[in-house]
């Protein structure tokens, strides 16, 4: 089955890539999850749009990645969350929450998929988070979750 990816799929490809997968994988997982669309003539316009959006979001080169790294290292993140009396959160802090906090703190706009949380953040306190900027360039951030 020939498909065009609309999102990044690990070990398969990036958005806009045309891939050949087994019928069951495509029909039962990729298409229903919205990760891919069927490769048709009309889909070529969508591919051009997907590639344009991806090019705008991608870190251009190592020098640009180092600029982003410098901007991130100077940030102090404080993230208010609803918590109970014992400091346990009602829910958890997600990568989207952290990406929004980085932007709000004056940092660059990041894709939530570039943020890695090793252990779920479900308590008030300071937590370590890794931001994968480009290839091997990573930034370790400390996120202070406060009851709010």
C-alpha cells in the first residue's frame, strides 16, 4: 500500500514522505490515526503544503540549533498546575504544557515532539526535561511546577 505521511512516524519517515507499507499496517493504524493519507494524484497538493510547513518548523542548521540552545539555557520555567493539599497534581504536565511555558517565558516556539519527559510529572516541585533541538544537540531544562 502506497501512502503519504502527514506526521513524523518513527522508523518510517517524516511528513510529506511517500512510503510503501503493508496493507494491514496502513489500513488499520496509519490512516485511522491520521498519520498518513492514501497516495493519489490529488494528494500531491497536500504533500507540497506539508513539506512547506515542515520546512518552516525545521531547525535550519547546527548554527541555528546552537542559537536556540543558548536561548533555552537562559530560561527559568515556572508552570502553575492544579494540585491537591499533598502536592499531587490533578492530571499531569504534558510536553504541550512545557512548550507553551517556554514560549510564554520568552523562548523560541518549539514543537512539543522535541521535548522529552523521562518520568511523568505528577507532583509539585522541580523536574528535569530534555529538549532535542537538532540531531545530537540537546538542552536540559529544569521545570518548576507550582500549585496554582
